[in-house]
C-alpha cells in the first residue's frame, strides 16, 4: 500500500512540475502546445493539424473557442505549407483563376493559400477545406494580422 501511495504522489508531482515548466515557457515543443489540447502554440488564433484533419479557433491565449472542425489540406504534390503565418486578407466570394473555381469565405494566410469552404472529405490543391459553416466561422473570427499555425 505504501508503494502505491508513493507512486501516486510521484505521478502528481510530475504533473505539477510539467505544468510549471509549460507555464514558464521552458522545455521543448511540447511545453509550447496550447493547454486546450490543440497541437499549436497558445498564440495561434487558428490551428490546423494536417495529419489529424482537424482545425480549431482559439482566443490567442490557448483556449479553444470553436472546434475541432473537420478540415483537409493539400493532396500529394500540392502540399499545404506548415509553420506559423499571419492572416493577410479575407475575401468573402473569392474566385480562383488558377483553378477556375469558387473559394467562398477565403481567409488567406500565405499568398495562394487560404482556409475556405470546400469538402473536408476531398484533398485540396494546397488550401485548407472546411465545410460551409466552419469556413463562415473562420471568416467571421479571423482578422488580418492574426496568427495561424499549420502543423504536420
């Protein structure tokens, strides 16, 4: 019984120590992840996990305000870029001349790359597809200058 209590105490101490390291901003990439459960930094207002095919909106302080949403990035040969970006512009009814296709609720985070309405079941040409409702939420919430993070 004493050994079980000792292990329980050590586990609790480890959790507290990990929380202190994360709060202080020390450690590796794991300490930089948002406490909300997204794989992105707390300062990202939009987070996209390409492998999990999920996206979130946060308050920029690590708390999720919406999501996860089903989302899909680029297909093979047309990968979605990963990294941290800032929202450049928003276009409600954008028309892609490159693909001769509508891209409603476009929120551009890099030239040629945007979150926009499209089927999350279908890989894109590098953009991030969100269903119509999620794309509207991203369009309404994000503003130029907001941080966006895309993780592999």
